[in-house]
C-alpha cells in the first residue's frame, strides 16, 4: 500500500503544479514542472520507484521491473492523484473562471500525437536508463535527469500539444477544462505508445540488463 500512496502523492503534486502554473500564466512553467517532478522522484523513488505516470509504469512493466499486479494499482493511484489535484487547483482558481480555456485540437491531431509520442518516449527512455539499468545503479542524479527531460520537452512542444507526456496529466487537464475529454485519447494513445516503444528500445540496446 505504501507504494501506491506514494504514487498518489507524487502524481498529485505533479498535476497540482502543472495546473497552478498553466492557469496562473507562468511563462516559465516548464521549469516549475520539471522541478516538482525531480523532487518528487527523489522523495518517493526509494518507496515506489516514483513513476507518477501510467506511460512510465507501462515502460517499467514491459522492461520487467514492475509486476502487472503492481502496475494496475500504480495506475489507479496515479489517476486518483491527478483527479484530486484538479479539485485543489479549481478551488484555488475559482475566482478566475476565464483561465479555464479549452485547447482546440481541430486539425492538429497528427502534430499533437507526434509531439506527445516523441517526448513520452524520451521521458520513459531516460527513466529506464537512469533508474532501472544495472550500469547506472546507485547513481544520485536520476531525479535531475528525469525532471529536466520533462522541462526540456515542455519548453519544446508545450505550445503544440500542451506538454502532457503522461495520461494522468492529460486526465487532469481535461478535468480542468484545458483539454476536451473527447480529445484526450490522442494524448493517452501517444503517451502509452511512447512508453511501450521506450521499453522495446531499452531491451534491444541495453543488452547487459537482460534478465
């Protein structure tokens, strides 16, 4: 249970930070988002592995470092954390209803899908290599690597896709009205595909880590 609660807490603060920064209009939101992910990875990594992302959980499961019996409650904890975070953000920004602007994906499905696929691949690839590889075991910079990957990707493609790279974040964005519920399939499909491809690439290239 400790692992699942850790996933809930980490995902809560990730989505909470994203919501507050995006709705608050922070021009350097990717730095805050990358920073909170970094500290939450350091805080919870020793308990749950600090996935905070169903796509990362999928990648780690396919890589063989998370069992299917753990993966399901991990994802449930992540989604619940995201949902609870949106409630907190809405309470904080209830006086600014105009900031809840829905992103229109009309005519942009292909670039949004590609942006989310590539960046989720990058995130999951980094997680697998810095946090699950035998060659990097015991390193102390894994949180920095993961947090800065998200920050770099958010700066790069945030204006195209919204910069979710995470199905739980996509759910939170839809609950906040930033994305349409009818459109979040684009993010979810791209994120899960990116996580799965990262696991395939890791297993193909990291031959020393084969079980």
